[in-house]
C-alpha cells in the first residue's frame, strides 16, 4: 500500500521522497519529464 505520492522530482520533491522512504514509508515519486532527466537541472533554464 502506498503511503505517500510526491508529485514533482525537483529538489524539494526528491528530498521529501527520500526522507519519507528513509523513515519507512512506501513512496511513489512522479514527474512529467523522462526519468533520465530527473534531478539533472535544478535551476530551470538558467
């Protein structure tokens, strides 16, 4: 059973998902960009 759904794999989303998972929650992290791009660019188009 899923405990937490995190929408958005930016800096805050990844940190929230990681923190929850380390505390034993079942987490699903979703983002609309391809998985290969998750976490790659944290400053937008700058």
